[in-house]
C-alpha cells in the first residue's frame, strides 16, 4: 500500500520483454498450468517455444529437482540455449 497506493502492484508490461523466451509446462504442475502458459504466450512477444513435458507426473518442484529433469527438460533446454549464444 505504501509503495503503490493500492493493495496490488501494477501489472508488469510483459509486452516490453524482448529476450527470447522458452516456456515449458507439465500436466502435473498445479502451480503453473497449461492454461497459464498459454496465457503467457499471448502476452510475451518473443516466445520461441511452448512445450509440454512428456511426463504427466512432472510437477513444479521437478523443474529444479526432478530425477528425470535432465532427460525430459534440461537436455532440450540446453539445445535451445545453444541457438541463442552470442
């Protein structure tokens, strides 16, 4: 309230982000759903990929600590990132 004068902060202008974005989501992630990812794609101007993780049980914590993260996410993520090296 003190900083913005309202109970909620102003919306961040996502349309101003120019960095290439890769969005990954999974069926088992109830904190960031497929619907959330699809909504972000509409607002972010530079989405290079929107991909669903192949394991249905993959959840929000698995993006960092999942035993299968390298196989189903990191390997692909690294490949994408190599395309954007300077």
